[in-house]
C-alpha cells in the first residue's frame, strides 16, 4: 500500500510525504453458508505490519508533521467474503473487512486504529470445487 498524504504547511517543506505499509497476516477461513450460486465465509487474520511514514521526507521523521513513527507492529483483520459463482472453480468475490492496526505515536506511545473497507476481485479455487 502506497499513498501520498496532505500534512498542511509546515516549517520542514514537506508538502505531501509518501507513506507505505506492508502487511503479512495468516489465519483460518470458515464457510458459513455454501449454495450452488454463492457462498459466505468468515476469516480472522493476525500478523505484522511494517510502516514507513518518512519515505520521501528528506531524512526528516514523519512525526514532525503529525504522522506516526516508522516501525513494525501488530495488525489483525476480520473479513466476510461473499463469493458469487461464475463457473467451475471461479467466483466473483466481495469482502467487507475490518482492520485493526497499532501504529506508534512519537509522543503518546501505541495507539489503536480501526479501519473499515472492502475488497473486490476474482477468486479461483484449486482442488475441491
């Protein structure tokens, strides 16, 4: 994940620093309902997230302009994938998700961030159809 963020005017000349986030999570997936044309499941994931908040800040730490510190921290997610069958093994997936991150603030210590979103895409199942 890469993004340029607006931080307002500041004495450091940082207009829109570029931030990046790399996450690796694992966890089980449970099937709640399986029908011929659709299926609904639930995933619980946990892992780590590595964040760079001063990727293009000319060596100045991101916390000087109100961003979090660089680092690696705990992250978790709860996802409810809904698959609509398009053919044998192929499905269109929409998956609303909740992500919990624990980025550290330079002055206040670790904080919890609660994020909601969704994913869209194609899903291909190998093995049992």
